[in-house]
C-alpha cells in the first residue's frame, strides 16, 4: 500500500525533498523540509504531512 498525498503542491514538495536528499544527502533534512514548505507554499496541515512523510 502506498500513501498518495492529495494536492499538486504537496506532491511536488515530496518529490523535491526526495531529489534534494538524493543529491545532497549531507544537508539537514529539517532545513530541506522548511525550504519545501516555503517553495511550494504549503499550508500548516500540508507541512505537517510532509514532515511525517519524510522524517524517519
């Protein structure tokens, strides 16, 4: 079963974070998430989803 976030911007943010982690694995994940929230203008609910989705 896969989790598919609703909304185009949150999907773009998940992909963007994934790409950032792939190309810059040493970068702080929390900072990447913060940038994604700003870059994709995520709502607080979407930002919370993104954090829960990508943090280990």
